[in-house]
C-alpha cells in the first residue's frame, strides 16, 4: 500500500510508503492514508500516531511523473476528492499526531507536516511551502497554517516560498523540537511511547478540548481554501522545487 499503519503498544506509525518516489503524493496514497487514520481512530488502544515517510525521507510533494503519465492514471479525475479524504482524516483524527520530519517536506508534503499536532524535525531537514514560486495555490498548506499559527507565520512560509530548516521551524513555533538528523525518528518514537503511557483517554480528551475552539467541520474549513480549484486540475509538467 502507498501508506500503512503499524501498531505498537498504545501507539501507531502511519508510514508514507512510496520510497522509490521519495514518498511523493498520488491519489491512492490519499485513500490509503484516510483508511489508516480511520483504523487508528477506531482503535481505542491507540493514544498517539507518528506520521513519517519510509526510508528516512518525509514527503517530496506531488508525484509529477504519475500526474503527467500517458495515459493518465485512472485516479486523476478524482484526485482532489481522494486527497481531501486524507486531510479530512487528519483533521478529524481524535489522537495526537507526531510528525517525524526527515530530510524534507515539500509543497503537498509540507501540508502533511503542518497537519501534525507536534513536529519533530532534523537540524538540516527542511519544510518548504513553495507553490508560490510555481504560480500555484497552496490550499492545504494555508488551511493548516491558518488553523495552527498566526498570520505572520503563514505569510513567512507561504508568501516567500523558501526552505526553512529545523532551528528556524522551532523558532517560529512550527516544530516542537529539533534534533540531530539521524535522531528524528528515534525522538518521535520516544515521545509517542511516553504519551502512550498516559492514562487511557487522556490524549484524546486533551486533543478534543483543543479542537473544540474550532467549530467548523473538516470540509467547511478546507472549502475556504480550495473553493477556487477545479476538481480535475493537474499540476504543472515540471516542478522547480525538485
């Protein structure tokens, strides 16, 4: 599968599993993520989820090779709905999500990192909301930035479009912690294990209390940022971010 859920004692890993394409985004990945998160939500023994990429990289953004393939993939016309399902599941997930940002989180991959409740990043790892440099909208990045951060942080990340490495992300409040690059997954796992040892229901109750301030449903919230995009819109044939 393009994403898989690995369960442990009290916690789980949601793994973006396309390492041969730097865990780049496709429609099937969106479907798989939504299914995995639904499984984590339904399992009352899971108290925290670590979101990471396979083989030491988080996510390089859209898989433009797949999007521009001839003939087009059968999932392309419905991509916006498939990808919305992943972000809806992230928004509705009742347990805290810890992101393990290894190497890079670019464009659509950055939105996944920003969706995490807590983000552990490497010192040289970077997050880049670079759509502005391509003349593209950044709807899910803007949605998560606006949900979690002040306007000044959203502007700094989305309007300039440059790379922001670990210490910079911590200074802006985007990342919870910055560690040596080879320690990112170790530290994310340590934090997940510590949080999974809290009393049953504690992490879900705290997250529900935090989210209670946001009355909009997932679709109402994301529609504010995606309303101008057509369902079948394809990305450009080349991406200068890679």
